[in-house]
C-alpha cells in the first residue's frame, strides 16, 4: 500500500482503489440483477422471490465480511462519517421513505440506474442525471435549507449514540456469527427459489465489493501521512462529485468516489457486452418519462436527507452498523412497498 501511495499519491491511490472496487461492483451487480427496488416489489406483491434472495445475500455478505474484519482488528470504522459525524434520525426516516418511493417510480435505485445506464438504458441515464442534479441542489444548492430543516428535527450526535455495536453492547464476533447464519439462510432461500448459482456468487460479490471498499480505504488511511477519509461503495455523493468535476472544473480532484463511478460503468458495460445483454432502451408509452423524473427528484433529495442511497446506507452504512443507516434502509423498504401497493390500486390505461 505504501508503494502504491508513493507511486500515485494519496488521492491517486484512492481513485485507483475506487476504479477496482467499482469494476467488481459493476460486474457483480449486473450479473446478479441486484436491486432493492425489485426486492421491495416482490414483497409488496406478497412474493418472497429470487430478487429478495439476491438482496439478502449481498447484504449479509457485506455485514459478515465487515464485521469479521473488525473482529480481527483489520478494520476500524469508529472514525468514519457513518459513525463519528452527527447524523439525523428524522432525515433517515423522511429521506429513506422518499428514496424508497422514488426508486419504485423510477424503477431502480441510484446504483441500479448507473448499472442500467452502463448497459444502454437511456431511461436510466436521463433519470440518473436528474437524480444527481437534485442531490447537488439538496447538498449545496437551493434545496439545502429544506434538507437542513428536516435533518435538524431529530439529530443524533456522532460516536456511541450512532453506533449500533455500542448501543447493543455485543462483540463483532457475535455480529459476524449472526450475519454468517443469515448468509447461509439467504443462500438456502435462493436455492429454493431456483436462483442460478452464478447469480448467487455475483450477489455475494456485491457484498464483497462493499467490504473491500472499507478495507482498502482504511489501509490507505493507515499508510498515509495525510488525513484520508475511510469510505465504501455509495453512489449519490460520488455521482454528484463526478458530474460537478466534469462540468465545473478544469482539474478533477481524485478520490475514491471519483474512481468508483467510472469503475462501475466499465464493469457493468463489459459484463453486459460479453453476455450479449447490452442494448439501447428508450422511454415508451408503458414507461412514462414524467414518472421517472418524479422518482429521480424524490431519490435525489431523499438520499441527501437520509445520508446515503440504497447501497450507501443499505449496504455500506448497514455493514458498519450505523444506526441512521439501518433506520434509513428500513424506511426505504417501507416507502417502496407502500408506493408499489398504491400504484397497484391505480388502473392502468389501455392503449388502442
């Protein structure tokens, strides 16, 4: 790691790590069809099916690997933003529900939209761009006062009050054992739902990418003489950083997130091309653009309010046992299931 830092510098090493983790995530997310929205739709329709199994495998893999790394003292996440900085339970509740509703309307969360766009889906590309612009507006622009107002309703101090491992008082070994049991159960469940072995392996690869993100950035931080942020896979923040770097600056400031986004594009596009699954998809009469745009707005604002997207909060924050991340992903499920059930009550117009 020290040689890599000497060669590329701190920011270059982080960006290189981001590309590698992004490629792994892109390939495995494309192969497994990993998608929280699809999982929530299955649950909303009363079916515990293959998409839910894939999500559970990815989540429990990430949780088990991260906690075993902590148990062996190869990883320490106590100083990460997900734990150490001030969080917001009101933001997690409201933002999580908004994000969940938005991903149902847009037919994909932030990570899924990026993967689909990389495979030729123009609907996902347009929706993702709108999501990114709204997220930036919520972070530093015209929507930031509303985000700050909602976040301030129920703030949580950083440190122990935001750390589920401290709140529950159990050791990383216990969390590892519980997550490992959950992973085995998820794999058995997937087998019963006839999920192909390649999808099971790829779903575990999604969780592996999250754990590698934490581990590599932590290793770089330990080897560096500078303050290096420890982070993992998340998409709303890195997507806004990447877009702003491309349109608002002559010089791109390298970071893990800046490497992550193109890495996912390379991995997902390469995986789709080799499988013969890359194809152009456009908006149509059965895919109304306005529904996608409303979903993008809800997800962009909701992700910034909740402190992360379905992967950033759901897998990365969840595997770190961040209280606000667990609350956020729970309400993403609530928002998604509720929205899909409401849409089921709306009659679909018949086109002649």
